[in-house]
């Protein structure tokens, strides 16, 4: 078991522990008793466990923030709500950026996400600049309101916004390039892509395709026990359709597909009734 999977398993144990209402308790070594041998195999002991949990917590906070900033960049490139400039497909933008770099710049970029800001294409800089201006204007658009709050919190100093967002663009483009044009074309494509996702920002959005795996799991449950029935379902962190990596749709406000997809699957597979779910 890798350290990443171990962290997930540890947090899963924490989630299963009942706690008093309105009380947040950090998981303890005693709580993780079923995982002691696995933790010890990775050098994690009772004395070091609190620090390990704190590192996982801080890493998750950082990755959630990076995931939100990824969506901010995808929004800046694609949205038609704050500018009339032509939209930019993120993966193609990543490819164009990398191919425009000199060999030494390219090597540095693929190792560190760093590149001269002057190398960022003018259309990208124009869209990011338009977004920065838009967040200072009143708007009832829910996506823009969400990203306004994110920009204000992450870059409270206005003069830092353009360089800050351009650096976030470089970071997001490095991941996209490695995923779409390097990892997926390598001999061990699945493992290579999985390795990238272990370190990237944690996505807080959703997409309709995420429901397919749930549907398959419920179908297997139905095949194993045709008599099983489901009346109550807990969906944890379904996410909102804010700004996907590609194919941004802005016809309506951000919404979550997952609760409706689960309802559709349960009723369609005859695991539940609409009047009893």
C-alpha cells in the first residue's frame, strides 16, 4: 500500500468514528488501530502519528486550493460571461505553450512549472487581464462571484493578481501537457496518469461522467442480490459543475449532477422507488 493510499485509508477510519454533534476531533493513534501494522511499515509510529496526520491535513488544504485555482484558470480561458475574446481550449493552450518554449526553457518548465511570463501567449494574457478587471465589477453571475471571492482571498493585493494568475496558468498547463501529451502516450499510460493525479490539485467540481462508475457499482449490487432495496443514500461532497477542464457550459448556474444521477440509477435498476427514496 502506498503512502497516499494509506493516508486515504487513515482518513476513512477517521470518518467512520462517531463524534459528538458540533465537535471536530483529529484522528488519534488508537483510532487507527486496524492500520497500525501498515503505518509502521511506512515508518509511522505512535509518536509520529499526530505530525503525520497534520502533514496530510496541510497537504489536502494546499491541494484543494490548487484545484480551485485550476478551475479558475479553466474559467478564465473558456468563459464567455466576462469577455468577448475568443475562448481558448486549455489542453491546446498547454500544447502551444510548451511547443513555443526553447529546449532549455521547456526542460525547466516540465520539471518546475516555471517559465518566463513573457512566453505566455497574448490571447491568454488578455483573457486573464479581462477576468481581473471583471472581478472588480458588480455581477450576479454565480460562477464569477465564486471566482471573485477566490481571487480576492488568494491575491488580496491587486498588483499581484496578474503575475499570480499567470503563474497559476503555468502550473495548470504543465499538468495538462504531461497528462494529455506525455503520460497518455507512454507505455504504462494508466500508471503514468495515476501518478500525476496523486500530486495534482484536488478537484472540487463534478461532471456527469462521474456517475457512470456509481451506476456500474449499483448494477453489480443488484446482480449479486436481486432482492436488495435502497431507501437512504448519503452523498459526501458531490461537488459543483463550476468550470471543467473542457466544454464549459454556462447556460445555467453551477449545479451538482451526482444526487440526480444516483437517484436515476437507483430507480432505473429497481433498487429504489421514487416515493420511498
